[in-house]
């Protein structure tokens, strides 16, 4: 039976309702730019970010990464940015109003998720959704069998683990907001 995820928080004592959802406002490479570089080199809106360097331009789109919660209808949700090629970005923008079912492309996760640290960038497949829904990312499993985020995305997590991760993400180490 699917239910609504809710728990009494061991950190703040409140009851948090709804499956946990955390969003990054920008990809890490943008956040790390100086104010001057943000203004002169980069663009950022709610769905697309670009950074122009001397020799190349990096392009990012906003996507969602879902981690299923066992027995719950809604997944644990991360609003993250992925780095994509010029061609992929063009395709994404061209089909934004009329997405093609089954469309997708490759991308690199471009946010460090505090509770899921990673020494390197995670490769992923980006799956285009119906109009109005952000693309979904599924991390490549090959060679990343020991990555806790890969394991959680593949297997899903228990309600207990979801609560624990939500408490850490909201109040503890790895806080993103
Ligand atoms: Zn709390």
C-alpha cells in the first residue's frame, strides 16, 4: 500500500510531510564562479545554465534524480543539474514544447550531493519527460556498484533510511539550501 511519507523529525521535532525533495538552484561550477564571472561568462535561468570559458562553453540543464522509497508513492527527489553536450541541449530546447517519447541523451551530474559524496563526476542517462516535467536522470551503474547513490537509486530505500537521509539533508551535514 502506498502511503504519504511523513515523520517526526529527530533533529527539529517537527513533523515533515511529503516525500523529501531537495533542489540545487545552479550547477556547482556556476556556484563556484566569482560574481564577476557569473555576470560576464554565465547565464542561469530555472532550466538552463551556460558558462563560457576561454576555450569552451559548458552547458547544463536542470533535471530530477529519483530514489524510490519502499512502499511510498512518491520518491525521494533531488533537483540536480547535469552537464550536456551542445547537441543535446539544442535537442532539449527544440523539443521542449513537444517532447519526443523515448528521447534522451548523456549527461554528467553537476552537483555534489552532501550526503552522497563522490570523488568524481557521475555519468548518467537523461530521459526526456512529457511537456512540463523536467528530465529524469539515471546514473550509470557500470563501475559504480559501490556508490551509495547508485545503490539507492537502483534498489530504492526503506522509509527509515529516507527519514535518516532527509534529516541529514535538512539539518545536518550535507545541507543544501
Ligand atoms: Zn526537521
